[in-house]
């Protein structure tokens, strides 16, 4: 899974790409005006690429703004054997009483 840092890096790349595409668009249009020949299909292709980058940036922003995926609570973690508080014997994880002295696990 991507970390927020990866996403920020990807976003920075997209913003850079978008700036390049905008500069290309302006340069192309200017060059076409100089030649008095307008290739609208080429402009459209460049403009659509820039819009696609905007869409990707928006999707990244939505991901970055979303709350972090909830981490499952540690309920499934089997508890380790405990040491009895009275006799210091080892109380198994699933035992309610110390097998050596009978002390309740709460006191173990
Ligand atoms: Zn005990």
C-alpha cells in the first residue's frame, strides 16, 4: 500500500506534468498562430491529457484527505502467559486461575 509520502511524491510529479502540458499547449498555440495553421486535434489531445492529469490529482487529494484505514484493535492477539502475582508460577493465557496456587488470574 502507498504511504502518504508516496502519494505526496506522486502528486508533485503530476503537478509538474500538468505545468509541462499547459506550457506545451501555450507554445503550440503560439507556434500555430505564427504559421497561421491551427491543428486543433493536436491541441485537443494535449488539453485532454492535462485534464486527465487534473483528474488524477483530484483522486490523489481525495485519498490523502480520507481518514487513515482503521487499524484492527488487538483483540485477536492471544495473550501471553502471565506470571502469578502470588506464587509467581506461570499462568497459561487461557486460564482464569493460577494452576499452582489457585489465585484468580486478575490477581495473577
Ligand atoms: Zn499462583
